[in-house]
C-alpha cells in the first residue's frame, strides 16, 4: 500500500508540474506561437477570396510594372489583382490589415519606408512572418523626381538598409517610388520598379466606402491590375475586409508576386543605420505619431496612433471625405 501511495503522489506531482509548465508556456509564447496564422497554414473557407496564383519575378534586368506608368510589362490576366500597401508599418493600422488578409488567405506586397520600419520593427517583422512580400519605399518618403542624384541614392539605399535592419532579414528587390515620381538618376541595382494600375486614394479620405468605390471603379475600368493602398490609412484598415468580400463576389482573383532573388545592401549605408540605431532593442521605440510624408499629407497621418474599429466603422454625421471637404471635388 505504501508503494501505491508514493506512486500516486508522484503522479499527482507530475500532473501539477505539467500543468504549471503548460500555464507558464502559455504566458510567454514563442515566436512560433504569436498571434496570427503561420505561413502556409491558411485553409480558406467557402467565402474566402484566397490567392489564385504566385508570380515569380526575375529582377536581374530591372523590370518595370504597373500600366499607369510602364505599359511595357504586364503579367496579369483579366480579372487578376495584386494588392500592395505603402508607407508602413503603422502601429494601429498594419495589424488589422494583416488580419483581414489572413481571413481570406491572401498574400500581398508591402513597400516599407525605412524610418517607419525602424520605429515599429515588430510590425515590420509580423508582415514578413505572415508570408507577405516586403519591398522598400525609400528612407523618408522623399520625392525622388525632384532630388539630386546623391539624394536619390541615399534615400534608396538607406531605405533598403533600414528595412532589412528592422526585419533582421532580407527584403525583396522590389521598389516603388514615393508619389510614383520616377527618377532617371535612380540606380536600379537589379531591382524591379513596381508602379500601379489602380489607386485606392485612401489617403484622400477617411471613408471606407469611398476607398472601396475607388478600387472597384478602377478595376472595372482596367479589368485587372496592381492596386495601391497605404497601411497607414484608417480607411483601408477599416474597409479592407468588406472590399475583399466584394472582390470575391465579383469574381476577381488575387495574385501574389515574389522575387527570384533577394535584395543586397551597401555596406556604407548599413554602417550608417547601425551607428544611428546600434541597439537591437528597437521594439522599445515609443509608438508616437507617424511622420508627415509631405505638406500635402492629410492631418490625421500625424495624429497619435489609436486602435481603429475594423469590423464596424463608426458612422459620421458629417462628410468624412477629406478631399471633398477641402477641395469640394472627388
């Protein structure tokens, strides 16, 4: 009987210790246990839009895409759509966008601004962890079409080095010019220049419905295309779920673009980033207001980050279209 009692006490102890270990493990999830589905684990439901195909792009010759500027290359068939997001990451708006994409098993492309990635590295890494493609969008969202060759090179290279530093990994050799302002002095460095076909104009409005209307009307006119959003804009964070459902209803198909190569960095600019941001503890950076991209940027971009109601945007009694309220036009 004594041996039975000892065995029972050992079993009880093991059960308690096992439960304690499981509880402790649950309080500090590992990277593989963080919120959001892991890449490759998405199982689309009957109402999910999904990703219909993946296009690998060889960037060796510095190809250019997006018929708004470059009609020479077009890999999309009618009804196909590429989703792209610029200017982030953002502490309030990037995650709701990622959740909406995950619900539909969609992969997109994010063109990150270097200083944004350094300010909010955990959000930059979350984009990569969920299997999306990450390209670059300069260091500070400067207008390169109006910049000197030296400024152009510095903006491009610092942007690449900063985003890779924040990610602790490589980026795709995909680049988008801020304001779509191409610069003849830009060094392509075997990098694809990704422009657009359809503009959501989400930076002109806080209205999710207006953003959706812009995208749907643009796709109806173009029949396909690379669509521009910004993951620093509340209209996109609030309206993306409904837009994806509408794209599904209208029979559009999502294409994910990926590179055959990875983006290299230049040691000179890596060193500049490391000197300025030598500590690897970038997560401690305070989540303050987003830097103003330009004097024409809407005022809400510089407001302190606040969570947004994604599923049910709050109705407004007055017009919430920033562009119309300022200029009186669409």
